[in-house]
C-alpha cells in the first residue's frame, strides 16, 4: 500500500463493527437509565453533554457490555486479538 493511501476495511471487519454498533445501541436501551451521570465541574454554558457523555454504569452492566462487545468482534472473553 502506498503511503497516505486509505484502504477499505474487509467485509468481515465492516460486519463486526456493525455488530459492535448494534451491541452498543442495545446496551444503551437496556442500561443507560441506570448509569450515573455527573456533569458537575463543567463550565457554565458548556455543551459537553451534547457532544460527550461520561457515564458510570453498574459494574455488572459494564462487564456485560464488554462480554457482548468481545463476542461481536469475534474475540473470546479476556482475549484482545481476533
């Protein structure tokens, strides 16, 4: 590949990333309401929550997301390489 030339991801990677996006969307629908959101410390008038969102879900919900995300990406739990 020539320097600076973009390469299209493989169809497999595109499918895995789409599956990961769906896992994230499902997780949000199921767990976002129980996640803790603390906007304190943001400057008055900040649009932080419109562009970024830090939430602290319960540990069990976060663990569930990571397990489902690893499966979507073709990883086994605890593994970091497909």
